[in-house]
């Protein structure tokens, strides 16, 4: 047990002010989550020693209300008196748009390594977090739980660290390999027929849809002979749409970064916006007699042929993440001359088709 240097009153009978603990930037806590409720916690000082107990309240301006035992005295601990606060109880997250509990966390897109440098020769705090919030009082971190649906909470007071660094997420690493140059895309299309077939786990990681740890956990599950991709879907790690995109990449289809790729206006004019929405395809460029289009799976190409006759051009499919296709199509809708008088809504995006 550590000896906290308390030179202030140790008994605190005042009711704390209601206050919301920050949520990861990509999500939010369930409505009404206030942190004056009792929570198991571990309080650490600069030396690394710590004690377990209950957090009875947290106030960024005044500190922590803490006790080591249920019937013990309540201590008021200023932020300057400790180096790290850890709350191990898993907390479920809510989708910011629907306000419903998340079926899975956006781990591949948001989870990343962190390194929190500390004063002098003190060892840094390191780990993985699902996003972070840096406020005037300090740094809030969110270590993900293995259930893929909840996180823990960690707080480092401003006085306990000098700077913090965050590594790339799995999606960030994958994006480094996505194609954003037209010439590079044409070269990748030519190489496609000569590429070996990738293992599905490699394809998913190349797209930034899963982390290596998620793949390992899925393989460790007692699911018999179920293929890895189906395991990940059944466990809620990826959607069926994610798996369809990965299967296409597994077969060698190039992946395009639509946030950086320069879409040709002439290519856009080849497909009406309504058809692009219906087929979930984004026209990218014209190469001779070919129209290069981005979609989330090759079957979209047949839908395009069914919905629109490209008399002089042959459509060629490349892959892009579904979220980027949504943003690109929204941009095309805004550019469309009829968008001010005709309502076009890409209602398919919430689904996994």
C-alpha cells in the first residue's frame, strides 16, 4: 500500500458536481453516464507504486474522491498527487449517429499504440488506445477490451507527463499502400492478372479492416473448420461487406484511396448520378476504351452493366473502402445539376449488402 502525501483535509462529505467522463472521439458513452458513481480503480504515483480502491467522484478542477475500503474514509486527492488513474471496468460504447450500442468497435481504424513521456528519468506509459482526449487537466486514454465492444478508462494528469505520441492505426498503415495516382492504378490493373492469391487474413490486414491481434483471437475461437473470414464476421469483428471487399482484394483487385485520387470529370459524365448511387460505384478515369470504376466488390460491375449501357466503354472494377465510396458519391450528388431539385439519398449505406 502506498503512502499518499496528503496535506489537506482527508474527509470530504460534499457531494461532487455531476460531470461526464470523455468518450473516445469516434463514439460516445451511454446517455447519463456520470462519474460520481462508485467505480473500482487503481491509483498510481510517480514511482509506479499504486493502491486499489474505489473512485467516488472525479472533478478536473479539484481532483479525485477515493477510498481504499468500503467502510474506509473518503480521501480527496488532487491531480498533482498521482501519476495515473486506471478504471478497469469495461464500458460499452454508443454509435454517435444512432445512439445504439455498437455491435463492434472501430478497432482497426482507431486503435493505436501510445507512448506518454514522463518528467526526468521516469519510465513512459505505453499501451494501446481506441482514440484519446487531451484536455487542460490531462490525457484520457481508452484501452480496448478483448470483447471488441467495450473499453477501459485511463487518465494521466497534466502534471505527470511532458508529451505524448500516438502511432498509426491498422487503417492508417493500410492507407499507405492504397493507390492515389492514375498511372499507378493503371499499372496495378495490368499486374492484377499475374498476382498470387493472398490469404484472407493478409487481405483484411492490407485493407486495414482488422488488426493482427483480432486475427489471432478469431483463430483461437473453437469454431471448428469455419474459415477465418466467416469467423471474423460471426464474431462481429468485420461486416459481410468488409469480407466481400477483402475477398476481391485477395484475388488481386487494386485498392484506391478515393480521398486523394483525382477523379476525371469526363469519367463522371459517363454514368448518371442515379445509376452510380444504385450500383454503388464511383467513376474514376477513362483509359482508351475502358472506364475505371471504384466499388466495394466486383459484383457491382454486373449491376452497372444491368442498369446502364456503356456503348463505347468497357467498365473495369477496382476496389475502395465502403466509407470512402459513400463520401465520394455524396460529392457527386452535390455536383449534379439536378441535385437541387431532385432528392437523391444513398440509403443503402447503413446496410452490409
